[in-house]
C-alpha cells in the first residue's frame, strides 16, 4: 500500500481516477447537492479502491453495467474525513457513486437571500482548497490525482450556475421549474481546483479572453475595479509563456467568501472586499492569474509543498506589478509582505517548524497550518534565486520549469533536483537547503528598499518620540503608503494617539478594507473603545479570514473586549463559511 499524500486516503497503486462525469442537482430547500458521479480510471483496475469523502451520504455504488458494487465507509477521521472503499470487479474501467452532500459540507456555503447583494435569491458556492473537495465529490482528493471532468448541474430556473470549467449548453431540467447547465473541463486539474457557484449571476466582457461574473447589483463596480485584467494577462504571458486555460474569467463573490481570491481555473473567485473604488487591491487578481502557471500548471504534490504554489505565485504577482506599475510599487508590496512575514515568524517563534518552507503537516489540518510563511518566505527565496543568477537567466529557468512540469504535481525534492540540474552550484551557494528546511528567515534574504518606503517607515519610527506626520501630506498618501505607515507604528497606542489618527484621517470610515483592518486591529490592541461599533459592523459584513482572524484575535486578546469577541461571533457565526467559522472557533476556544 502506498499513500503518497498524508492528507488523502488515496492509494495510487490501487488505480487512478482520471476523469469524472457529474450529474448533480442543487437543492436549496435541504442544502444538499445530490446525484451521481461516474469515476473513470486511467487504466482498468480491480479489487479495493479507496476514495476520500467527508460527510457524504453514499446511497449506492454501481459498476458500468449498472450492477451494485460492494462498498464500505470507514471510520471518520477528524482531519481527513471518511474513507470510501469500493470493491471493483477485475478489469473495471469506471463506476458510479450515487450520493448526496451534507448540509454541513465543509467546502460549501449556502447563503440565504439576505446574505446576497440582491437579497432575493439564495446563493451557493464552493471552496475546495485545501482538502474540502471530498465534501462535494467522492474522489482521490490529493493534488497528485489530477482529473478532467464533465458536469451537468441542475438548479432552480431563476438561478445561474458557473463552474471553473468551460460552459456548454443550458436548457430546461428534467423536473419542472429547473434548468440544467453543462460544463467541460478538458485539462486535468487537481481536486482542490474543482469549483462551482450558483446564484443570480450576470456578466460583462472586459477583454477578448476575460469576463466578470457577479450579482447584478455589483456588476458595474466590479467591471470598473478590474478593467485592466487584459493588461495583466498580457504581462503575465510575457513572463511565463502562453496562457493555456483558454479564458480567464472571474467571479466577484458575496462578502462571506473566506479568502481574498481563489485561483479556480478559468474562473477565479474574488472577495468583494477588493472593490475599494480605486483599483488599489487588484494585486489579488494578478496573484490568482499568476496561479494559472504556478499552481494550476505546476502544482504542489501535497500540502507540504504548498510553498511551491504560493511562493512562486507571490513572486510572479510582483513581477506583473513591476511590469504594470514600476519598481517602486513592487518594493512597497514586498516591504508590506516582509512586515507580515516578520510578525508571523515572531508569533510562531523563530525556531518553530511552522517557519519552514517545506512542512511536515501529516496529522494536522491544513486550514490550521495556513500562514504567510509559504507566501512571503517563499517569495523571498524565489527573489533570491532571481537576484543571484540575474533576471534574464532566471526568466529562462522559470519558463523551462513551467514547460517541464505543466499539468504535473511535484514535490519540493523534484523542484530541487530540477534547480540543481538547471542552475548548478546556485542552490549550494545560497544555502537553498537552509531556506527550504530551516527555520526563521535566513540572513541572505533580499532587501527591498525605496526612498518612499524609508521615508514612511522613518515617520512611523519617530512616533514614540512625539513626532507626527504632516497632516496635509499624509492626506495625499496612497493606500500602500498608509499600510506601510500603520504597520511600522507601535501596535499599541495611547487613546489620545488613536483619537488623533482617527480624527485627522477618518480611519474608522475607511473604504479600503486592508487599511481598515490594519487600523482596527491596532486600535483594538490599544483597547480603543470608539472603534467597537465599526468592528462589530465589519465583522458582520465580511467573511474574509484575513480580516476576521486578526480582529477576533485582537478582541479576544484584550481582557475588556473578550466577551465582545464571543458576542459578535455568536451573532455572526451562521453567516460565516464553515472554514472561517472553524478558524475563529480555534481563536476563541483558546
Ligand atoms: N490559493 C490561495 C487561497 C487558499 C490557500 C485557499 C490555501 C485555501 C487554502 C489564493 O491564491 C491566495 O493565496 N489568496 C490570497 C491572496 C493573495 C494576494 C496572497 C488571499 O486569499 O488573501
Ligand atoms: Zn495564492
């Protein structure tokens, strides 16, 4: 037996599922998806085949001729879910699972009409990364087990289905009052990139290959914010080579979407908190686009290699930013990232295994493991490689890396082998081993500086001496400037200082969610009560974990706001995505 991924029950020696045929109906009345999944094997197999499931109700498993197959659901594991063992007859090429998802499916969020922008129709969306695909489809839920799929999804006729796949025909469903939408995903994806959303959705073209989908109420704002998507796509192709996924569409989600963005192929999902009205947060779109190469073409083999996905993608995102907005913008972004990394390392402890690039997360829940380390330490490592060999040579290396491993899922060791072969001597020269398997941030990490950055940090550093930034000048600062400044300030201030900042710059009324969250966390850490109402309303509006976690942590961290943390959570927990709810429960439980 070989289970190559500690987060999956799949044993790839038993057989490989290489294609899926889905025929599913979405039932809003019971919060279930029900129907059939036919799993096709890469080569005929026989005997036991283990699949991943989580909270699935399996009604039957059938052979290709329709006969019943013996199956067994094992003991549920709190992290991995429940293994489904199917007994295949010799020479089986496919089989069908008849099943229903649970209302508690960890990937799915079922929204009441009141939780949507329009307020009239329900909404459903999935978030499968890291290991939640198994709560929607029975599958070998490891990035090592890629599959193509066809899907037919039936929904109430007023609603539209979108998937991370190529849309096909839509027509009347078998049951009255329903419609069936068809999709095909001809490129093999890892299961975590399986995605669907159902709601009152409309779209607008933004370029020859891109279109934005969202609810009608958010269409105009969304189309304006991301109007430059085509420029990003062209810039990205120059750096990484041709875009192989045909279209790059995206969906602006309801506010409870737990992430900033998710790189679902052909249909990136984005949080509406990016709609700042000034295009200042579009880097998240660049990031998800960059995953089209680093992540979706070259995929991490397991969650222990997650830095290959995210470190390369943050590096790629910042190369796109540099191309579109210049070096200064990139340096500021890198500096903001480095601040985040330093606080993550500080909170884990500089010798913590959580600060390694390659991790050993067997037995742990990847959602609990999630941190900035693979992103920002990964970015610095890739940037160091680039700095060491020079841009020209490194760009050729990156293109070859992507070509070599396209549509493959690779381990950190495979990456290192390729690196050694292509850039001999370089890994040893920069101590790649220490970067990848060591803790903390190595001393040879590249520095990103800019005159602007130094000036802003300088102004923040003299705060404790009583110096204050020039009010007129600070009112002209860009959102990045503000983030740098707020992050560089002492994170606990006196009530007078909080009142001064808020009085002069109206931070509590900020429309930019990044600045708002930085300010509110700092104000809460300072015990500054006038922000409590805004914190309460913000935590009731958004479900993005990047904001929920620091704010709940700050509330819970202060004795006097601890009860408030629990009260706000109780009032809002039912409107958070299951993944976000779990994350906050861990904060409040401790
Ligand atoms: N793939 C991630 C989101 C993710 C990671 C979901 C792990 C579940 C498990 C996505 O590409 C991402 O990194 N999003 C970031 C934005 C980015 C600019 C750093 C986010 O959501 O904040
Ligand atoms: Zn990412």
